[in-house]
C-alpha cells in the first residue's frame, strides 16, 4: 500500500468545517427551521450505547469513563454496557449517572452475547453504538447486523502487536465489515489500522485525545515531595504507566545508571503497578540504583504527583496517543519519550521535550540529563507544552469531536 495515501486521515473535531460537522448535519437534517412556525418541537436525544469489553484500570477504560462523564446530556442519552472482562473501576462507572449494564460471557467465546447486545440495542432504541477494546469491537459490530442502529463505531486507542495475531486479525477484519467508522486516537494509529489491520481507508477517522485542563495546574508541590521523603533539592524524573513490557521501564532503569553517576541525588518515581513490579525492583538492585527509585504502585493522586516531577518520561515500545503525556504537558512538565506511534504528534522536538528511539537507554540518559542539569530549559519546555495542550488537546475539543460524529450520523440517517 502507498503510505502517502494514509498519512492524513480525516479528523472530526469541534471546529470541523466539512459537511460531516455537527453544524452542517443539524442545519440540513434537524434544524428547528424545518418545523412549522410556532410548533418548534424539542429534538429527541441521541441514544448512545458505549460497549466495552471490561472495566480494568487502563487508559482506554478511563478515557471512556471521562468521555461519558462529559457528554452533553441535553443532546445525548448514554447507556454503558460492560462485557464483564474486569471490574476494577466498575464503581466509578456506576457513579456517572447513566444506565449501566453488565453482560458477562459464560464461556471464552460466547456468541450468545451478540444477540443479547442486539436485543439491548433494540430495546433501548439506540441510535449509535461505540465499542472499545477487541472483544467489544467484534461483538458490537456483529450485534449491529441484527439490530440496525444508525451507526456502529469502533474506538481504537493503541497500536498493540497482539492485535495482529492471525486468529484475532481475521476475526477483527470480518467484524469491521459491519462497522460504520473506526475512530483512531492518532494519525500514526490510523496508518497502522489501515496498513496492518486492513481497515478500509474511508472508514478511518481521527479524534485525538484531550486532557481535562481543570484537573491540572502548573507549579511544584513541595509538600507532597516532602511527604514522599525526597530531598528539596533533588531532581525528580517521573513515570506514570502500568508495569508491563510495553511501557519500557527497564530501559529507564538502565539509563538511570548513567544519570545517577553524574547527578547522584536524582530520584526516579514510578507510578503504576503490574506484572513486572518485582522484576523491575530487582533490576534496580542489580544495577545499583535501588536507592534512587521509588515504586509507588497505583495512585489516585497522579495530578498531584505530576507537580512533584521535574521531568516526565515515557519510554514505551508502542503506544496509541499517550494521554499521560498530555497530562504531563498540562502540568507544564518537560517530556522525554520514545518516538513511537502517536507520541511524536504530541511532543515538539526541542520545544516541549525530546523524542528518543525506543529501547535506547543511552539516548534516554542523554536527554533526561540535559533537563536535570538545566532548570531554565526544563521550564521553557514545560511552558511550551502547556500552551500546546491548551491550544490543541483540550478535553472539550475531544468530546465535541465525538458529539459531532454521533450527531452527523444520527441526523443523516434520522
């Protein structure tokens, strides 16, 4: 495939001037001006089913929860349906004030769920279905065949290698034949969807992540730094990511040897938990940097911890569009991250941070050291990053992008 044809997938956004925008769709299909004078009827709310495979504590799940929480409830009515593969944040979803349904599978491949989901779509008179994560993508698209909503969208948040395993790839490609649009979080992920997963080019749209700027603020957090037992003059390099091979923590630990040799007071704060925790902690001991590392596990105060960091690092091997980078930028922190997938779409090299090759401890050490050593440079990068997030990646812009897309299809097919 000629990659030149897929480097600029369509973007649906709040300011989208095309015929697919909400303004155009409303004027053409649902404007009150179409009603008789004096008989302006209220528009029926668009009913949206958010189908997700489970409620584990991951980026896709938390971004969906954030989206549902910020939808315009005067225009949209949301039902959330979990397919039962994890319930870590189920209580948080139940607090959103929308209808919540769980349909747990009874066996590994439970085809009966297709018909249960289809029944839910018909009974709730759902206009638009959006699916999140593989199992929901497949079941939701096939359920749509039997229930005929106006549109079925798949939200693809990461370019994960496991999605390319043959058995998954074949099932996914078949299911996507019945999907109206596939929503990518980045242009890089869109390109991967087209070239690697075989999604037709005309089905792919891009709606980048946005960050809730109300939750983050710039500046330091000396009180929390003290509570963590970190010396006031120590530089802090922070990582917020699950402890999984994808996130590349081992390369930062290797880089730390070089950084600590030159800047021995540097602390590395690792926020997140996962299968590699014991292995990574042992690795810090083996390499002689254990005293410089703090493994905090899962934390609910990430927005506060961000303000403790002097440098934010994300050494991932692959990503989609890492929301945590946006959060760091929203806190005015300079970022050193690997140049994988959608990450280079966020970071402007030598302006908001540095991009390094994946699995390259030497490059990580070099760029982190530059920022540890130069507070003026780190502050300038952080300030530039905050300006960029405000201009391009607000949560309001992301939510309006989804609402535009839902509205355009509901109106066109109403």
